C-alpha cells in the first residue's frame, strides 16, 4: 500500500495494493483500491479494485468490486441504512 504525503488514515483497515492520497476514516478498504487526492471515505466498506476520484466523498457506503466514483461526486447513506453501489458501476 502506498500513502501519499497528504493522506490521513483514522481507525481503518486497509488491505495491500492500495494507493491512498486522500482521507479514510472508520472504514474497511479491500485490495487495490485507489483514493485520489482530496477524496474522503468515512464509515464505509470499499471492495477491491474500486477507484474514488479527486474531491469525491463516500459516507456510509458499501461499494462492491470494480466501482468507479468520478471526480467531485458526493454519496452518502445513513448509519442505519447505508447506500450500496453494485459491482462494476460507474457513478
């Protein structure tokens, strides 16, 4: 796993092969996930080979494999009803 100079990781589990340049908090990140600069993941589960674009945000999200979240997208669920993104979806 590679962490960028501006990466912030708090209370999270991150698997090998990830590239983290943004912020990850209270989340589980599977293998080969890419978190671009300025992106934020909170309270989420992100499965393998997912890409989060610059200045995007995920909060209470379950993202299946091979999901792409483009730049400047904000997706949020709630603690009792997280939002699910299916396998291979581009948002």
